[in-house]
C-alpha cells in the first residue's frame, strides 16, 4: 500500500520538470491510497490536471503541494473540495 508519494526535483526525479498532466492523472488514478502529493517544479500541468487529482484524491490527501507555475485561480478554488 502506498501511503506517501513524494515528487521533489532534488530528492528523487531530476527529470520531474518534464512530467506531463497525463502522467499526473495516471498517478491519481493508480495510487488509491496516496496521502501526500508534491508537484513542485512540474511545469507541464494545467488546471484540468490539478482538478482531476483533487476530484480523485482530495478526500484522502493530507498534503497537496502545488508550484502554481501554469495554474490559474480555477485550480485553487477546487482546494475547498479537499477534506484537510
């Protein structure tokens, strides 16, 4: 069971900045017990990708870290759908 999934450019994936929205969506769909998600430095995601993550995992995530490089207020308005 995956309880903690960390994306951090300095600690795990040096190629993280090239992670795309479809990969983030796949993670949200596949990791049913994900508790923490850090999308720091991920530049190829948009509002729809973040909304998908929140809709799939928002009730169970204790931490969702967003960089916000290519995101608008729309993404952040969906944070109210997270329990924590």
